[in-house]
């Protein structure tokens, strides 16, 4: 039964209340973002102007202030580290998850749990070991260093999510492919992967979001060269004062690509979220 | 004396190309001395003793370092070294540097010693003592004069053995800034000298058209102690030796009640969550009158191009209480990490950046007025720069720095465990000002929580 079917049982009054509740919830959730975006277009002296600050002439001066070599480099670092770590996590993790799902290993659940264990501890537990090892290996303040960290955490997420998806996928199609002479790898690439696109996209999106929004590891393991955008935005919190306009503009710019991508992919995301929810 | 050699100069020495004594003489009397503004023998004037050295430093972003950057080419030309500085935001820098120092890192040759962390970084032995360098006439220029720093500004950089682990580049002296002295005068008030007068003035001015008589940021661990001491209270029983907190005394409760009332009864709306910047902006826009904070935070009232209160601002000492006057002072400085590999080159940079000549140029040519050197503060030109709206602000500044140095009452800030206790002060003031607890109960809770934290940190009480 779909959501639309469910609403048939609601009275007109109940439907209005339900819709109002949804709108209220959406406003409550989105208001901070809206406030943040509006702030990014306000002149500096209007940002904390109270009620009188509700009416202002929009300006791009906060965005113009971001156009410098350092901020652009931080955005580039974010793009590279997030994209590469997500791509690698999917390339390594999806076949791994498939193998775990289909190989019928003893204690395979325990293995999956062990893989997920890296995401159970708080990041701070890993920060100092990573910092010390990276310092010795010369990986501090490098894109490669961040990619390795993100890959470590994303891989666990990919394996865990995709394994559950594969577990819920019927094997008959794969068996048919084998009967037709397809190899295991050929079956995976030609049959399984195309069926898994929504789940792969959703998982990739979650991995990308984790890497893109990471603050802690980027703060700890970088300095200036490999600094990512979320840390660079904090650099507008200076000793002499916080540059609220630039913080808001930078934050909006960081949010924008993720938001746009999510909207473009929302059909797949919804499909991916619910994939495997009902077995068979 | 312990000697540390630069990687590059060591190589040259090993090959017999450069004699060590020549390098040191060159540093002491040559090109660097020239840029320090000291007299140097002409024969050494063009010496570049650190040719080929690249010095790596780290500092939090601050306008002072922008001034340093502006003059850096002169130093690089004279010394021969290249200076690279990683600039990071205040919170980012402190987080990263704490990790770097605590893991005995050697990535940086010199660093910025952040005042709130000075006790921790100096106390833990993470910074190299500089006394041997200062005493060595071969590597410290004769007229550099460590004693010229106002005593209070050096206090955060002494370790328990009395060794110097850094030199200040900025001094903060707490004073009162009144953005709307016009309203004060109209209400019949001058600059308040006592806390009673201060409260009476706040009561008279507060609340008209949303106007706030008082404003401050949420860093109560910095803002509140002067009031605490003015009432006769204190943070520790006898810092740095005796670290038993004394937050549950009658004087402490009375002071906390007074200060919290300033915030809740006369403060701007939302003041309990204000950052430095928000508090400053309220004053710059003329929406709030009084604030007690470091000179760097009240001077923009008359210096900032955004200020709408340039003409109506006046300054004063923090009003005294029944126990006297204890305005806070602080200092951020330069230091050399214990594991740094190029200590002598780092010392050459620190000497230059904190020299009389550099400070003088920064103060008079670029407006960096929060200088820690007495000779600059006494300079007639500097005095003239701080003659604001008919007030001699330089005198207030110097008085605070001297009082803090002579009185030794700022020692509480230099102990490594102050951040834990300061956090309890923040919480206590919030509890009182928000009406959750009485002053006596909140301060008793702060005392108990502080003792727990200090014991966890291994402090014997």
C-alpha cells in the first residue's frame, strides 16, 4: 500500500492537520539553512541588526571576499579528497560486499561487524595514531593522507550497506547468467551492478557527504596545503573578530553542490534508501 | 650552554666553508643588527649568516602578523633566511598546535604562544628556554634589551623554574570602554571609579529604546576575575604553587552575583551567548555602552572605520571594588618548540620581530598599538597616537600592564590547569545570570567541580 492509498483513510480535517504538521516540520528543519543563506547576502553591518536587519539590500560582497587563492584551493582539496575516496571506496567495497553476501563464509556476519567496527569508535580515538603515523610517513597536510583516512571509514560503510542490499536481492538472475556461461566477474559487472545502481548511488552519496563535511580529520591532519573547505571556513573566525558574512557565504557554497546533487539524484536516492527493505 | 645548529649552516660548518664564530658575530653585529635598528660594525653590515635556511613558523591569524609580514623582506634580506609562516584561525591554530607540541613535533621552528595556552605549553616543557640565547652576546644583539618589556607581559612565558620560554608580541590590558559617554554625561555621570558608581550608571542608562548599558562576551573566565579580585576573592589560593581553588568564599559569591547581574540586568539581549565580535559590534553601532575588556577590544570604538561612536567613546580603568583594582592583562608571544631543529635561526627571527625598531614601526607606521615594550609606550609619538578624545589612553594601558606585573595577580592564568577551572567559572556565571542558581550555590558547585577536575589532572590539593 502506498502513501497515497493511506491518505484515503484520512478525513479532510486530518489531511489538513497532517499537511500542516509536515510544513511546520519542514520549516523548522530548513529555517536555520534559510537564515544562513540570507545572512550570506547581507551587508556586514546588517548581520546582527535585529528586526531592522530583516530589510536589507542584498550584496555579493561576502562571496566576493571568498575569491582568493586559499579558499579556492580548499574547495579543490575538498572535491579531490571526497571524490577520490568515495570512488575508491565504491570500487573496492562493492565487490567486497558482493563477495561477503554470496560466498557463504563461516562467521560472515562477524566479519561484516568487524569491518563496521572502524565506524563505531569516535574519530578522536583514531586522530592521534593517524597524526603520529602520518608525521613519520610525511603524509601530514597531503591530499593522499586525507583520501586514505576517508577511504578507511567509507569502505566500512560501503561494505555494510551494499552487503545488506545484495543479501536482499534474488539470486535467480545470477544463476541464469551462469547457466548461460557468464563468469562470476561477468555476472557481477553485467547483471548485478546495473541492478544495484540506486543502492550504489545512495551509498556513494553518503560516503561523499561524510568526506565532504568532515571537519575533525581535516583539522587534525592538514595545515595549509591540503586544508579542506569546512576547515577553511573556520579560518574566518579570527582573534580580532568573526567574519560572519564570509562564514555564511562559505558555508552556503559548501552546502550548494551537495544540495544540487541530492536534488538531481533524489529519485535514485529514495529508491536506494528503500532497496532491500522488503526481501524477495 | 646547550648548542643547536641549523641544518644548513651545520653542513657549511662541517665543510669548513663558514666558521661558526663568524656566523654568530654576523648575527650579533651585522645585517640583522641593522634591521633591528642597532649599531653594527660596518664590516659586518652586509653579512647574511643564515643564507639558505628556510625557517618554518606557525601563528594564529592576527593583524600583528600582517604587520610583521610587511617588514619581513627586510629581515630576510639581512639574515639570508627565508621565513615561511602557516597562518590559521585562532581556534584551528590552538587545536593543531596543542597536538603538535604534545606529541613533541618538530615541524615548526617557531610558534605563536597563545595566552590561554601559555600555562599549559610552557608548564609542560614543550617550549625551549631562551635564557641561554639571551645571555649569549654572540647571538643576541646588545641593544635588544629583554628588560624593556613591561614586566606583566613577560609573566605568562616563565616556567616554574623561572626560565623564559617566550617573548610577547602583543600585550593586552583590560580597561573599560564607554561607547556612549554622551548619554553618561547627560545622565550626570563621569567615568565611574568604583563598582557602586558603575552599577548606578548602568541602572540609569539601561533599557531606553533597547539600549544596553553593559555588554561583554561569554568568556567569563577572562572577564570575571577582575571583578572577583575587586571584591577580595581569587581563583586559586596561591598560584602557581598552591592550586586549591577558592571559588566558594563569601567574596567570590558576592563578586559573581555582581557580575552576573551586570549581564542579566543591564546586559544586551542574548549577551550570555555573545562572542567577542558580537559584543564589539553592539558597541560600534552605539547599541551598548560599557564593556570591560582588553584594549584590543575597546580601542576599535575609536579606531574602526565601522564605528558610529568615535566621538562619544571614552576609556577608563575598570572600576575598583572594596579590595582594590585588579585589571586583567595578557600577552601573546613567540616561542621555540622544544624539538625545533633550527633554534638559533628561530631566535634570530624572534629577536627581530620583537625588537624595539620593529615594534616602533608597527606601532607608528601601521597602528599596531598593543605593544609590550616600555620604550615604545613612553615614546612621545606613541603617546600622541593614543591621545584619544582628550584622554591619555597610553597611561591607562601602561598602568594596567605595570599593576599586573608588580601585583603578580595574573599568575592564576599561567598555570597549566587554569582552562579546567576557567570552564567552571563560565558555567557558574551562566547559571547565576540565567537564574538557574543563586550565586552562592553556583560558586560552591564550581568549587566542587573544579576540585574534581584538578584531582583528575593529578594535582595534589
